[in-house]
C-alpha cells in the first residue's frame, strides 16, 4: 500500500476550496478547515482511485475502517494533481 504524497494531500483539499497545511511543531500532523465528513471523503476517494475495487481487501467486514470506507462519498470529487490545483 502506498500513502498519499504531501502534494496529493494538499491538492485534494485545495481542489475543494479547503485550507490545509502541516503543523509547525510536528511534520506528521496536519491542520485544515475542512469538516470531518469531507476529510473522510477525500481519503476514501483517493483510496478508491488508487486501488480500484481492491480498496477494501485488507479490511475485516466488521471493522471500523471497513464501515467508514464503505459509506457513500457525499463530497464533490477532489483533484489530486498538484500541478492543476496550485
């Protein structure tokens, strides 16, 4: 499995009009003005685009990740191409 690159995270949020950035005190933490539902939807959309139908293959059907990833995406489609979103 491949994690999202920093540019893909930024592009996904910016393409939907949200602000996003890493915190100054820890490079592994991010801050955004996006609501929780939009955050989940952006990451679900990325996972579906990257892995296709196999995006749930490592999740147990009764697990919380499976339940979250299996919910309908309600946020408009994000664009993860940094060059197009700048």
